[in-house]
């Protein structure tokens, strides 16, 4: 019997979300969350490989990619409610959440608000609090002033190592395009969520199995920030060599291996360290 192909857009809480769901009945489902100014495609390489053994969900959070970008400032709880609504719409009871950057913050918040829906957390290049309120407010004002395309090369310059720009120039330009073409309204909405999100106490109280991964050259969420997150969660940090912020793009093979090890540990009823 063939599995029906799910529609690429699903309405959740009045917002059209762009989603790619590849179900695998009887197997775990891994749901991927993307970084600010990117979309679900940043997980293509990792999801394609894991899709051999797991169900996978890639979606563009509100304000990003092909999803709607409602006006106004978003909260982390808006993103959390969207994700739960998406799982409900897809009929998925529980998933492993793999999130990078703001995607990792959302994953932590979902685990706090709805622990029964989360089988485990793979947190990549993130923290329990990212940046400072002042820095996010400045970013908001710059984007409101129409400067997102000007900022894009500098921000993407921190997503990858210098070697990526030399060795994979077409991809590097593509990621600048991805960021520069993000809805400014949606970008600002999620900057506000980042400005206001401080999960340091909330995350320290989580009891969901978790693993933390970070590029050794990550300047957006440096290894020490990820180490602090891992300490709060009582798990280890795995530092990935020759990678910066978007490890799943730059070093997909290493990220796949860590996720596979984590999934195996869940199957064995324990967490990996
Ligand atoms: O945009 C950046 O500077 C890096 C980043 C922080 C949170 C996020 O999702 O991306």
C-alpha cells in the first residue's frame, strides 16, 4: 500500500506553514527547526539520509521561507504553539526535535510546555539565551529601516567557515539569497522572540533526553554558550571541527552520525553522553 504524499502547506493557527513531511509508519519521527533568516531546506542533507530509517518533518517557521509572515512581533510561545499545531495537523503524537539557533530555543520551549510530545532534543548551535536584548533591538530597527539585504552577507559570513565560502561558493551565494529574500516582517517578528527569550531557568528544569552539538568556529552561538546549555541539561557538548553555525549544512555527515547515536540511545532507553 502506498503512503499518501502530504500537502506542502498546512494551515496552523491561521498561518500557512510550508512543510515537507515524509512519514515512516512504525518508526520515530524527527522534526527539524531552522535558524533565523533561513528555512527548512538547511536540513535537506541530514533529513534525506535520516529519512531512510525515520519519519522526517521539515518546515519553515512562521515568518521564514514560504510560510506566512504575520505582522507584529512574535513570541517564542507563538512558535511553540505553531509546532504543536503542526504535529496535531500531521497526526504525529511525539517527535525528536532537532533545532539550530532560534530553532533550538523553540525546541527547548516545546519540551518545557509540552514534554509529552517530545521524545528527545538535538540542539545545534544554540543556547538557553542568545545574544542581548539591545543587540536584537538594533537588528530589528535596521531591518525595519530596509537593511536586511545589506546585513545578509555579514550574517551568513558567521553561518559557515571561510573554507566553505572558498570551496562551495554557489551554495554560499544561495544562502545569502535565502536570508536576503526572507520577509522583513517575518524576520523582525522572530528577532523580537529572540530579544525576549531567556530560557536559562526553564531549560535547567527539563528532564527530556538531549544532546548538544556546536561548530568549533561558531561565532553566533559560540561553543561556551552551547557548553552552558549542555550543563543546564546535564548532557555533553559535542564540538564539531571545521564548522561554524550551520553544522548540518557544512558537516552533514558528522551531524547525521551524532543524531543516529542519539536515536540509538533513545531506543536503548538511555541518553548518550
Ligand atoms: O542571525 C544571527 O546572527 C544568528 C542567529 C541567532 C539566532 C538565530 O536563529 O540565528
